[in-house]
C-alpha cells in the first residue's frame, strides 16, 4: 500500500522442497507485524497454465486473499477488473485449495510467525531455484500494486482498504472484514 514505508528488509522466507528430485513441499515463513499499517504479506501471483495449489497452515493465523481477474475476448486477464475477490481467515490446521486461475497471497495477521507448506512445483528446470518461480506470474500484481484490497491493522484488528487502481470489483466475499475508506 505504501512502497516507501519502513519495515523489515525481509518480509517472508521461502524454503524450497527438494529441487533435485523435484519432490517435497515448499515451506513459507512470514514475519509478524505491519509495514505502513499493512500486515506483512506475500507478494501474490497468478499461476501460468493450469496449475492449482494447496496450502497447509502449520502455525499462526492470517488472511488469504484470492482474486480472479476478468478476461477479454482473447482470454487474456484484464489487470484492473476483478471478477471475484475473496478474503478468507486461516489458521494452523487449515487447508486451502487454490484453483488454477485464481491469484493468491497470504497476509500474516498474528502476533507470531505464520508458517505454511504448499505443493507448488519445486523443480524449475534451468531456472535458479532461489529466483521467482517460473510457474508464477508476478507482473499483474506489480502493475496494480497489489490485490484489490489491502489488509491493514485497525485498532488491533484486520480491516480492508480498497486498492483504487482497480476499476471494477464485480463480486466479493469478505468474511465479515470491515472496509475502511
Ligand atoms: Fe502459487
């Protein structure tokens, strides 16, 4: 929400599964806290191709943001029109299935680390495993400076702030989270 806000130099850590065998799960660990009032989150991405993903929440609590962009006649995603947006509270023990066309990021709203494992591919061929994974598109999120809503701390509780760069959000499921103007 505020790119110049002061915060930790690293917001989250991704530990790749076994990249030699291509098997094993990835682990992600989020720092706790806020940056410019916004809870620490993963960057967010859309998968390239027909690739779904399941997150298992191992520790902590957070909010998963899922959004499906509208598509044009050629089937290309329109960066500033959201067909459907969901904010889903998650905690240790939960599992979350992310359909292939659904952009996703996770926000840490807890007091401690948030930890997940996921079944995304760990073998990127000749791509450096420490780099951004080849199966994920971060560009649309970068263009729009995040998803359709930011999750901020308001009197110690999570609330949503609309990202004004989005022109239209057609359907929302916000799990009762308030929207702050
Ligand atoms: Fe993903």
